[in-house]
C-alpha cells in the first residue's frame, strides 16, 4: 500500500514544479498508478507507473486521447467504488491482492475501459520516451534493445551521386 502511494507521490513530484497534471487530479493519478502497476508490476525493472505510464496517459488524455476522457473518468470512479464497496477502503490503500481483484473485476464488468487502459499502459511502458512514458528507455533496455533512432533521422551511407 505505502509503496503504491509513494510511487504515485513520486510521479506527482516528477511531473512539474507545482505537481500539476495535464488532465488527471492527484487522486485519479493515484488510482491510475495502482491499475497500471497491476498490469506491469515492478520486478527487476520498474513498474508501469515508475516508468512513466501514468504521465504518458495523462498527457495523451489532455491532447490526442481527449475522446477517452469520459471513459477514464467513469473507469477510475468504478475502480474506486469497487474497492470501497468490497474492501471498505480507497484503492490506493488496498493491499496488492485486493487491488488485483479490482482489476480483474474491471476486466470482467467494464471490458471496454479495461482494454483501453491496457492498451494505453502498454503504449506508455513500451513507447518512445519523448511522449512521457518509458522513462530512461527502461522497457527497451529490459528487452535488450538499443534505443532506436528518431524516425526521419536514420543514418544513410550516401554513395557518389546521392544514392544510398
């Protein structure tokens, strides 16, 4: 419980000087961190939230994924309500087994939100760090991949006459 809360607090601290999110509230960011970390927990490598997946999702909800804002509001509220109803506590205060039960409930009862969340968590964990996730290219290092060059900046060996 305290490690999840500390992770959410660390994310908030890393986000901006004033700790503000682009779209999420601090409470919603904490709930989202729990859900993301149940999908990609920490092991020898950082969890989803530690790698910046929550930051990625927040940035995208404020920009390219604005159309998903209502789904996130409803999904995060549902996760919180399920935790309070079943365990009598906020999701961030539930133990890991209880948090997993909430995620499994989301998968069964709120499939569309669960799939959206899983997709965005994976994007934030495995995508390019320039979008806010995959902090320090951690997932690429985990997979043994070299950091790829930016698209449009590939190195070419030019031959005489400008052809490669």
